[in-house]
């Protein structure tokens, strides 16, 4: 997992180009949950800034943290004036300055589970908010999804990241909500979905796959073959299920 977590720097430019961003409805969801103005925010695993630019809207002062230098360099190319960047992993962050909001976009599963919520609680002020969310890269058409699975199967059985705590997909509450519900530090745990569908070319879909750690870790020849086979199995344009699943929790006062 550590190796996969640190693999994104090699595809930083593709990550910025092909990965989908986050809709304004997500920002509205988080701010409505907060119920009061969010003035300071800390982002864990900011990547190239897909979520950073969303949460930097308005008067929020954002500290965007990212351990990978190449990803951070890509983020800094489009840096809003109210964003400060720090090259550091979650486990390296100082705990002396709590924030109104701490959030993580498709990055929390890369953090060390040991002491995760004790550390998180130290970063969120009492009464403040923690939010985690992500956008799985999924074909909307079940038949095309199966065709893509079959194309990669000889080289890669699964291309996702399994639930960190083993929660089955059919359970109503998914990770990290499951862990938040067990934490002594957080209350009012909620899971919410922002529905969204996107149309893109098959080539852009392959571009997105090229930024997924499971494919990045493949030997180059195998990766090229998977992408060739997948492209052959798809029409020129595909629909993507780009729904955002968010987990929200409030730090105990």
C-alpha cells in the first residue's frame, strides 16, 4: 500500500489532465453540514489540487498537504492566493494548530491506520468538521464495465483499493464512516452521495485509468496491453458514473 500510495508522482501531469474534479455541490454539502462559517481548512493528500481549488473558493484559508513532490509541483501551477502548500504526509503534520475543517479527497485510505483518528482529532478543532470523499472511476454501462474487466483480467484481477477495514460493499455505511462511528472523538457521522454522470472519449477514460495506482504498478508492457485491449472493447464515447461519496463527522466539543 505504501508503494502504491507513492506511485502517483510518475503520472502527475496525466493526473491533473484526466482525473475528474469535484462539483460545487460537494462544497455546498460540507458547508451546510458545518452549519457555521469555515475559515480555515487542512487538506490531507492534496494531489494536484482537484479538491483544493474547490474548497479554496470564498474566504477559506486552505493548507494543502501532499507527500509527493511531483504532485505538489503540479498543484502549485494553479495555486489560488488563499492556499498554502506543505510537502508532508499525514503522519508528519504538526498537531499544534487545529482547523475548522480537515478533509481528504481520495487519499485517506493511504494513511497509516495506527492512531489515525487520535491524530485526526488533534487536527480538527472541537466542534469542527472532518470530511472524506472520492470519485471512483467507473463505466456507467454494466456491459461495458464487464468488457473492460475482461480486457484487464489476464494482467490485473482488481483495479480498485479494497475497503481498509474490510467492510463489504453491500453494507449501508462504508469506510471511513465505519471507523468514525467507532471513534471516541467524532459524532454525527453521515454518509452522503452527490450523483453525477459524465461523458468522455474512450481515450480520456484510458487516460484516467493511467493515473490509477493498480495500473501504474504494472510492468509497462502489460499496462500498454491492458489499455490497448480496453480501448478495443469500448465505443468512441463512454458514460462515466462519477458520483461522489462523502463521509462527514463532527469533532466532539
